[in-house]
C-alpha cells in the first residue's frame, strides 16, 4: 500500500473505543495495511458478468402448507400458567387507566 494514504491508526482505535500502546499501534497498523492490501487485490479481479449475491448458495424458504389443526382444550392450554382465571392466563396489569 505504498501508493495509498497512510492509515491513521489512532483514528481507527478511537472509532473502536480502544486504547493502544505504541507497540500495539505499530503492530495493528501493519496488520491493517496487510488486510487492506488483500482488498486492493480483490479490487483487481474482473467480476463483470457476475451477478451480485448475498449467499454463496441459493437460499430458499422451505414452507409447509398452512393447514388448520386441532387446538388445545382451554384447560390444557393454561395448566402450566403461574396464574389463571376462567381458563385464561392471568397476567399483571401493565397499563393504569
């Protein structure tokens, strides 16, 4: 990345909300320059004719038919409720008024 603008590692550290020692600044700046160098290599690849994609493989939803099924009896539905009244789950009041 010799022809590119130097990385301001202090700015990057501030964005990441981390404090770096002088040794860490030097090491991380070098590592970040290497990483950005790989991105520069990727920018050189001819991708004309390649469709953009979000996944490497086609992703499809697998849905089942929406069919009505037998529900629970009210007694069964509320049997594990901490509080119940008239076959309904009783919850604490959340709105005054």
